[in-house]
């Protein structure tokens, strides 16, 4: 009997760790980029014809992130055992049929369950949820055997801290840029290099020959074609994709210039992608929609136009807004020394999670990225530009995801250890 109890406890502990870590990881990588998760929710709302709810996408995103993080932490720490395990079963009972439908119908290619940190197929998501359903049921059945890591006296403090930490972490990444960048436009990346496609890893096709004999059509490849049998009659020829090749990390980075015509109105011009990616220094401003751009941030960026022009730096505002919107905005806020370019809306969303956001490019390499709430002033920008023009590559900008992760873990774990120490002391 004791052996069976020991086995149940081992399985229960493994289930608790696996379920809890999965939820914490899922919630964390989405909390790093809540706006990106909101974009994914918008895709679902559009696919399911729920467009009126799109303005609430970010609220839905933050709420779901908090649920996942709290539920994962509760399971790992053994807090509110019956409630948390029941919520786990309920959560999976809702999500599993939904992911099955998504896998069958494929309304959105990437489920977004692990953000941009880990992209898995819709079918893999469904299989993952089947495992989580089984784990959740096991945890609920044996919830009384789960040993809580905190007593009833301190668990309220733990819950309050976890909730506050999760909420503030989400808000920080919303108001500023994601503290960890899982997208292809991270600092240090050369955009042109990421657009290159390795021909050796491209799509692989197979020749399919369709022949007819005695009223029956049959498909052949070059390996099994009956070359010596002349009674077959040719019907058709097809190319069949047998292996999908690797895609470049960046494949939609195209900029069309907006230029003024003879009457002074903005009209679409030529492709300026190569110009932007080969210039020595470019201030690349991203504004998904000029009408919705944060006014204070745009004023700060436009204030840099004179400095940029005086130092032979191109300042380009890339937007998905149409010419009429650009013209109206330019009359009210613009500067004659600012250029404008048209880009795909999805690409702009991917480049930076801020409207506006700004990148500093050095021959296509991203050496700086800022949100509208943390833009560099002229003095800071000048220091970076001087180093770039002097061919110095070591700029005081780092994109160390490992260091960021360690700091976040420390901020989260140390207070919990402090609560545990205080609990034992008293």
C-alpha cells in the first residue's frame, strides 16, 4: 500500500510540475509581449466574425495572461488546491475543444499559445492540450495530496504579490517595449541578411506524371514510371510539394516612398527599401497609423528632424496610413525634412510594439530601438551617431535576453523566499 502511495505521490508531483511550468511559461512569454498577444486575439476575433470586440483585445490579452500565470503559480506552490485544480480542469475543458476546432478549420495558422518565443502548429497545440487535460484531472482527483509550500497565514500575501507582479510586468511591457524580444527585428539584427533565402534549403518538389490506360488514370513519379510500356497515354503533368523549405526570418520588408507631386500632394513613389537598408545612418520611425500615434512621442521625433538633416541622417516615417492621412498629419505636425514611406500593416506591427516607435539603423543593422515613452534625446542620439560614423561597432545598447530573464526571475523569486523566511521565523 505504501508503495502505491509513493508512486501516486511521484506521479502527482511530476504532473504538478509539468502542468504548472507549462502555464507559467505560456503566461510569461505572452506577458513579455501583451500587445503581440492582443494582435493574435484580433486575428481570432476577425476569423470568428467578432469584429465589434476588437477594441477589447488588449484587455482580453492581459486577463488571460493573468489567469495563466496565477493558475500556474498556484499549482506549483500548492495554493488553494481544490479551487486551482478545478479551475485548471475548467480552463482546459474550454480550450481543448476550441483548439481542436482551430486545428481542423485552421482559421489562424499560429495559435499564439506561447507567443513568439515558441511557435507550434495548431495540431501540436491540440495534442499538448490533451496531455494537460489528463494532468489537470489527475491533479483534481488527488488535490488533497498536494502539499502547499506556504501556510494559510501567508498565502494571501503570496497571492497578492504574484498578482501585482504579473500585472505590473504586463503593463511595463505594454507602455515600453517588450523586455525580451522574440521577433526577427531585435537589436543587433541586420534586416537585409534576414531577408536572404538559402536556395539549398528551399521547397522540394516532385514531378508527377498522370497517364491513362484502359480508362483508368494513374499517377507516376520518375522512379516508378513504366517506361517500357507504351500502352499508357499521357493525360497531365503536375508538380507536387514534398518538403517545405525554410523561409527567411524577414520576408515582407518593403518600403514604398511617399513623394509630393507637382501640386504638392503626397502620392506613392518608388521602392526605397534598398536605400534605407544601405544608408550609413537612418532614423526609422514606425507608426502603424498616424491618426492613432501618441502625440507626445511624435513631437519628440519630429523635433529631431533638423538635427538629422544637418548631420546627413535620413529620418523616415514608415506607416500604413494612406496619402490623404499623411498629408493632413504633415500639415499639422510635420517637418519638411521628414520623409514618409508606405509599409505593410503586419510588418509594422512586428517591427516594434509602439505607435510611434523608432529604430536607429546602421546599413540595415538595428542598433537601437525605442518606444514612444523612452525616446532618446538629441544629445543621446548624437553620441550614438558619432560612434557609428566613426566606424565603432560597440554601442552602449545591449539585447541580452539571458540577463533580462535572470533579473526578472530574481525580482519574482526573492520576495517569495522572503515571505517563506518570515513565515518560518514566526
